[in-house]
C-alpha cells in the first residue's frame, strides 16, 4: 500500500471525505500518474522555448491522420448532458452550491479551480458540499437567519466538476513525502465518493478539464478515467469530460484532444480571459504584433477570437461533441438600472452571436442571467436539445488566423492600465483571503482576470507601450498608479475593512508576477505559497 500523509489541519466533516479508503485511492492515482504529469509539464516548457526561438505555432504534422480521418466520433452524451443551453459557474461553497442547483440552468460547473482559493478548508469543504449536493441534502443558513434549500418545484442543474489544472500541487497531501497533484486530488475525491451515487441517480461523474496544452495531457486524463473506473468497479465510459480550450497550443490540437478522450469526451468550451492570457504568455517576447489593447476592448469579435471560436464549433460538431460558449460575467445591480440595461444588452448580443454561430450552450456567472441565456438559445434551438447537426463545413481556419493578434482593434489607455491594476489588486486580496470568485465593478471575476491583467502589464512594459496619454508603461508608472488605486479602494471600502484585508500582500504578489524580469507562468503558483 502506498503511503499517504495528511499534512492539513482538521476541517469540519473532513473525516467523511478523507477516509482511509479514499486516501488509499488518491495515493494510487499519484503513484500511477504523478510522474507522467511531471514529464508533461517539462514538455510544456520545452515547447514554449521552441516557440520563443521560432516565433511559430502550427497544427501538428504528426497527428494529421487523426484530423483527416472522418470516421471517428466521441461517445454519445448521457441523457442529462444532451441539453446544455445554459451553464452556471461558481465555487463549491455552500450557498453557491444551493443557488446554482436551483438557478434553472441546465448545468452547474462546480469550480474547484479558478473560482476557488485552494485553502485546505476550501479543498475539503468543497468536497463535503459536492457529496451533499449529489445526495440532494445540501442546505445553508446565513448568519442573518435566511435559509437556502434545494427547490422541489423544478429540475436541479446537472453537476459538472472542474478540478485544478495539471500545473498545481496539493501540499496538504503527501505521497512519498512529495505533494500530490492537485488535479488528481480534486478528481479522485469527487469520483471516489460520488461516481456510483451519481450513476444510481441517473447521472454520472462529469468533469470540466482546464488549462491543458496538448493532446498528450488529454491522454493522461483519459488514462486516469479508465483506471478509476476499473479500480472502483464503475462501468467503462461513465466519466464524461468537457475540455476548456483556454490555451493557445490547445487551440491547435482540438481534434486530437477530443480523439484522446473520445470514450469519455463530451465537448469543448471557448473561454476568453485564460485564452488571451495564454496568447500573451506564449508570445510575450514576439514583439508588438502580439501586444493586445485594453483588456475590456478585446471582444469575441476580434479576428483571432472569431477564428478560434468558429474552429471550435466546427471541430466539435464534426466529431459529435458539444461546443460550449464563454462566460457572461455581469452581475446585475439592483441599485443601478441604467448599468443593467447597457450590460444586459451586451450579454444578449454575446449570447446571440454564440447561438448563431452554432454553439450548443453558454456560461453565465449569476442566476439572474440564466433567463436571458435560455431565451436566446431557445429561440435558435426550438425543441432541439442542441445544434450538433450544424456542422459548419463553411469554416476553414489557418494558423495565421489564430495568431492574428495585431488585427485586434483598440488601443492601450491609462484607463485600461488602471483597471488592470485595480482589479488585480482587489482580486488577489480576496483570493489570499480565501475567496476565489469576486464581484468587482459589477463583474464576477476569477483567477483568469488577474492572470490577463498582470500579463498585459508585463507585456506592455516589455514592449515599452505608449498610452493614450503619451506616457510609456514602466514599473515606476505602475507603482504610482498602484498607490492611487489602493487609496481609492481604501476610500470605497472604509479604513477598517481595507486594513483588515491583505492588500499589502496582494500588492507584493501582484508586483512579483507583473513587474519581475522573469515572467511567472501562473500567478497561482507563487500565490499558493502565501496561503495556509
């Protein structure tokens, strides 16, 4: 038996999750697959170094046969994943769990990744909430006395769990004295406790897989699924995985990723911030042709984003997989109807574009947006559950189109720089405090927001970008704006609330990942070292 050590402290009801049998299963996963994960992370670094040397990224010649073979398809979807027109995302904290299941959305993306700070209490507590949600016994009582319980007047959202990406470790669980792979912890605990229960209820163990960069990483996931099913006596093919295409190398391997997962695949998702973050990261030293304008000026209608999303729909439907649209992050305000009217019009237009392009559904971050998304997709789908019959054979996308960043309209402004700094500082302060899903300026933000914000600043400094004011973006300018924006945040929050939050630690972390000479691949890696 493989030795596993729990280095984390006690968590309420943690003994229900961290059983001897569950820990033994985790240890097996780590022993079998941990080394391959390490090899794949090394391969990422080698590939990125090659791109830095050549300035090129292209479709893989060695997998052309997979792309050219018209015969293969992914496994047919189970009944509760055939209609995914509205998916709501959010962390697995207890109130969100109840509200997401009750929201009227078809699917809840239960997020153990970008919307979750991996405090040990969150890692284990999220699994407690998932186990209760699967068994329909989750409820929540707020400090003020308000109670939240599951509805009995309509269907609940299907649960799809997003584990952490391959790059993150879990230092509170040690196998052979080394931290476990965080993705294997998140997957393994949910699968061990809930796979059989979900199947008995007519559902199954469904997952969203983030941050992958190659089909070989998808192959590793498929091997994990196959082993887990065999090990626990779960019918083969019970797992269904939807892959987030949120890195630029993965955009060149969409078909290969589906092929590797074909017995377990359900679809692909087109994100936004993480994809743009990856574009910057991969081509950060490729010159001004890869410098993006203000974050909020980059829409899904930019040429490189249109190429990416249209290729995703074509790829998915060619292989019988679902194409899922991106996030509507707006949080409706009960105090400002004018803000709502403008923002909701943008949300509707965004969902209309996705439905018109052939997507099978899309994401929202707030229950109040579920009706809008549903209405838009209802209008296109009618009585059909999806658009798998829209093959989009008209779409032909080249590598040059995927990489045509310089055609993105917009400019770099002082307002955009200030927004990046303010949002990153506010988000990181919240993340360090234990909350990875944060409402900022009427938007629900997760780690992807901070990633693109700090990456843009790093890129602007490296390329000596000039703002609309005439100022060149430098570390000194960023420091000055940090001072000003923190003063504004302090005034908005009040001195007591500001001083109680870890804004100084957030500033130090932000400067580490935005201003350092050497670019950090993921801010969540150094951030993880600063939390319990």
